[in-house]
C-alpha cells in the first residue's frame, strides 16, 4: 500500500486493485466515523450528482460528521469523457464542507490526468493507492498478514503458500504479463493456518504443505480442452455446469485467464519454458499439460482472447456485469471463428 504525502482533508480517495485492503480501510473508516451508520450515505453508479451534492451538504446528527461514500464516480466519469472530469463534478468535490467526510472508492488505479486534475482543484485531497504486492514484496506481505491472526510464518512456508495459491505472484512486476496474485485467498488460507497452528501459532512449511491445496485448473482443464478441440458445445456445457454448481463466474474468469496467461508465458519462454517457469513456482504437473497445449494455440487467438477477457474483468470491477454471459459470448465467438 502506497500513501501519497498530501495534506489530510475532508475528501479521501481510495484507489487501486488491492480490493482486500481497500475494503478493510473503508470498513475501519466507517467504524471510526459512524459505527451506527445513521449518518452515512453510499452511492453506486449510475450516479445522481444532485443527490450526491445534497448528501455532502447535509449536516450530521447532533454535530457529528456526515460520511458520504461514492463508488466508481471518477472512473465512470473519466471513461465517459476520455480521461477528463466534468466541471460540475469538480465543483461538487471542491465545495465539500468541513462537516462532511467524502470518500471516493475506485477499484482500479485512476488515469494520471484524472488525478492531476483532482489535485489541482482539491489541494487537500487525501489519496491512498492500494497496490498489489508481487515477488519478494508479496512474501513480506504474507509474513505481515499472518500477524493479524496472532501468528508467525517462516519465509519458506510463506513462499510455499504463495506457490500453492498463486505461483505467478512470485514473479516481479517487471516483465510480468499482468496476472495478479489472489490476496483474498491468501488471507483466507492464513486465517485457516493460524487456527491449525494452535497453540504455538507458528505456521510451518509442513503445515502449509498439509493443509493448502495447490491451485490446479480443475474447472479450466475440461473447458480449455474443449476449446482446443473447437468444441463450442463442450465449452458452453462446462461453464454452465460450473455455474449450476454454484461456482462464481468471476472465479471461472480468473481461472481461464490464469491458464491462458500460462500459455503466453510458455510461448514467450520457447524451448526453455520448463526450466524458466518451474523456477517461478509453477508445478511440474501444470507444465506437463500447459507446454504442449500452448504450442498448439495460435498466437493471434491467444492474444485476442486474453484482451477480451481482461476487458471483461475490468468491466466487472467498474459496474454490474453478467460475467458468466460474457464468458460464454467471448469464448463462443472465438471458437466459431476458428471452426
């Protein structure tokens, strides 16, 4: 987490892809300012600027601070105006009274031009960017996160935990294709391990190996095999089956992207793929399946699919999106074009 060195004011911007810590920060702020939630207003897109203005200018009860939380206001506005902000919106933000704490929540890091415009008009804006750690920073995050559960974890155990949950997280940001570590699952596994480590509360490498199942594409293999066979009916059947079983569509999306990202890494590494990717923490079992599959995957199709799936993931963060229907549409169209 990187906090900008700006003067603390009555307007706070939480932005970045680290949704775990972003949501924890807003929860802590709500508990501090309005635990009863009687003086809190929350706005989701699509936004009514006049309603937001009215909430901002309404005084709190009995002299308390009014808390106004607005989700995706800036990203929605900047996307609509190609990375600029409407003057009426800036006026609302710039005239926020001292009796109100306005909190803007943005699930992705904002365009630098948007942040520059905000800082020029609102010099006392407090900005916190919740970034996702990678590589050695991610391992340090795991060690620090264990302390939240009154536990300790050895560096070796932390590395094996990350390798099991999201091996791509062991790679540094530089040169990475963009797949993000799963901080939510890492946190869940740490909570489970801390309980299992009682009474000493020291998480060992042996305990991680015993209790944490390595990520394997149990849903993705059947779907991706069907895709490689150009089997549209099989693709639809596998996605619909998992959705019927209660599998969150976001998880399916992440799993498919994960596997396609691995294909991309295999193709980039060429004949050294097995050695290079094994050193990054990817299991031998996954590589045995991924290397021949990646070599059968046409470059143009691989890049096209990843671009569309990343756009679907971004859209799901910016507003309500039917991710399951989007998956079916993107994969179905891709298969139909290659048959």
